[in-house]
C-alpha cells in the first residue's frame, strides 16, 4: 500500500510539474500571443516596448478599424495599435498611457470606434480573454478606476486571469449575461473623458471618430446618438459628422466587418 501511495504521489508530482512548466514555457516564449485576442497581446507588448519614438500618428480602435488599418501600408512614423472593442476604452487608455510613459512623442491619436462598440461595460463573454488576461496586471492597477474594479470583481474567477495555466490557455469561465444592456456604457463614458484629458495634458491632437457603419445598423447609431448627446463633458459633433455608412453588400454576414475586396477602397 505504501508503494502504491508513493507511485501516486510521484505521478501526481510529475503531472503538477508539467501542468506548470508548459504554461511557463508558453509565457516566456510568448506563444500564448496566438490565443484568442492575439492582436491585443501584441498591441500591449508594442505599447510597452516602444520607447523614445516620434509617432506622427497612432491608431487606436475596434476590430473594424484594425481590419482597415492593417490592410494599408503605414509610414514608418505611424503606429497601429487598433485591436478589438472587447478591450473597451479602458484598454485603449492603457495602451496610450504606456506609450506616453515610455517617453514617445505622439502628434496625433486616431481613435476610431463604432457606436455599437461603445456599449461594452466589461460584462460580456469576451471580457475574460480579451480584457482581463492582457490588462488586469499589477502595473495597470493604477489605471483602473473604482468603477472598473467593481465591475471586474463581478466576473467569475477574475483573480485567476494571471495564473499562468489560465493566462496561456483559451479557458474562460461562463459569464452571466449582463442585466443591463447599455447603449453607451458608464465605463466607456468615464474612459473616453480620461483619454481626452490625457491627450490634452500632453498636447496630443485627438481625432475621435467612428469606424464605417453598415447601412443596416443606422438605427443603432441613432440610439447611440440620442444617448451620447446626454454626455455634457464631451463634444460629439465631429464624431457624428465623421460617420460614413456603406451598403450591406460591402460587409460580411455580421454586417460589421468588411469583405476583403472592399478594403482597397478609401473607407474613411
């Protein structure tokens, strides 16, 4: 019986070592960057390693903007950190703040977000893999407001997001459906104001505009416009004036992202 227990302990020990060694290897070789939200991990990494650069134009935005910008040839003094709406404006703020703290000189920020993307209140199924894993780190705690922390703590197993076997995997818990469906979420309102102030404080020109919208989503835009006009701290006039609507046949079945053949057009 003693020998049996020793064998069980030995195999259990081997399993535990492998269970941690493989994630450690994946973490330090950055292989986990190829998980869900790979473009987000890459953008965070770029924002942390880019230092003392002259950045004429910085692109931040949702996946529609990422799709458009990534299809173009950028100048050497332009930087594309557009990713996905799931990181919310909290993630966009952290990316921008990283670059500023790394002594990069930024002339213009192109922040391009669909009105529908601004509904995200860090309470959906994508939040765990797309926001918590890339951004919920000790070095970012200073950038997370009480409202954000409160929302994070509602997410099941949020405290395991940086545990390497979880961080380097595709695993995420089942997140309950949000009880309130926001048109323009409180968290995005708060962090849009923070981005405006951050740019103003560092003499950065902020061009806040919408990614192009499918004609079929015009009603959603009108709902957002009604809600945004209640936000007195931000002038949305340029945002509304910048919006371009395109026919449904330009878009994939989700009526959000463009078909590849239309990315050659000047969509902005």
